[in-house]
């Protein structure tokens, strides 16, 4: 009996993705010799070599690259077809592959997946956390949960949480170094730099009264990890940009204060990205709705403290202005 072409595609995509024939064999419950035979049969049927193999590594041939590209698309179409046919089922089911950023994936997405799994026990969820965004189309993920703009025109997106960003600092730092009143004052302050992907180092962009302003800031501390830079701000090392999602509890406790609130920063809205399709699988749609409901409620509760803090700052500025007059 001939092998199922779809199974051959799945095996080949796994080999290419994992970079190991034995690892791909384990993933589909085959022995390495059986997987090797399947691959050889596939190459014989096509009349081309798909992989360059040595004892230590493997790489795709140009024909292998072409096969991988089309196999990935075909498997996604087959999966979409099966999902559409089974939409009438009462419970979503099947494998859902989710990508998220490292820190946010651990702290926020993983606990929500735990809740989701209890509600939808027939959905198998695979969560992978990475620093940089992954290529959802090539890697086979169903969706990614990330902050910021759409990284790929081949993707669709749904915003599941608005998330403003602010300048902030600890009371101890502000008492020691003073509170900036204008953007130009930042040049005299220690600023903590959060290095994110390919952003220009130390360049902060603001919107004020319908025009944009760019400020070059300096500081002694920088990191690509959001929790690290937040910890430094809490320890009084300088002024930092953080989102209201991260700031809310520290504003409520008084450990951080917002500075220069009239100068708006680009937001860090939370999006779910997914490959552009006419119809999302039921399990993906249910998961996105689940996240949206949670983050709406969570941000509503957190934003109250941010609004109160901004209102208090506005009252304070008005009082100072009246005193000067």
C-alpha cells in the first residue's frame, strides 16, 4: 500500500522544523529506520533529493525548500478544511499551537492556558515562548500573542488589550534628582534603556499637541529584559518607559510615579496574530475570545489606579500653575 501523501508531508515538515530525522520520527511514533525509509520512498517518488544528510547534520536542497513551502501551505489548508467540517461539534478540539514572548508567556499566558484547558479539555495546547517573533506561516503556529504592531503582512490580527505607555520613576529617584517638567529635562536625567529587537538605542519618541518629538536619552543601565529594567527603576536608578499593564500595581503601592504624563508615547497594545485565512479553526477562535475577555476585565481593574494617578498629577500641576500666577 502506498504511503498517504499527507503523512509524508507531515513527516517532512517535522524533519525540516526540528532539524533531526530521529526527533521527527519520535514525534510521529516511528522508528528512525522507518522514518528514513519513508523519506527515501518520498524522494524516489519525486525523483529528487529533498535533504542533504550527513552523520551530524541535515539541510534542505533547493527542491526541499520548494517542497517545504508548498507542503506547509497544503497541510494548513487540509487542517482548515477539517476544522470547517467539524465546526458543528459542541466542543472545540484538536491541537492549538501558540507562540508568546518569554516573560509575558510565562507570567500571563501560561496561567490562562491552564484555565482554558480546564474549560476545553479536548483542545491540546502547545505553548512556545521566544524572545523574537516567529514566522507563523513557516513554523506552523496557529497564533501568536505579542505586544506591538503587525510584524508580517501575511498575518491578520485582533487587538485584545489597549495598553498605554508612560515614563515612570521611583519617588526616591525623583526626590534625589528632581522631577522633569519638559522633554528637554530628560537630557539631565539618568534613563534606563529597554533594548527591544531592532529599536534605535536610547531614542524615545513622543506625541505632544499633535506633533511628534524625538529625544535622545542616556543612562548607565540597559537590558533586553523587561523585568530587569523594571527592577532597576524600582531600585531608584532612573526614568523608564513602561506600559500601564506593568505599572498599575506599583502606582497603587506608591513605588513608582508617572512623569511627564502630557507627552504621549506609542502604545504597547496586545494583539493576537494569526495566518491570514477565511475561517479560523474553532479552537483558535474560542481561545482568542477567552484571552480577550480576560484581558478586558484585568485591564479595567488595573487602569483605575492609573487614571487616579494621572488625575492627581493633573490637579497637582494646576495647583502649581495657579500658585505661579
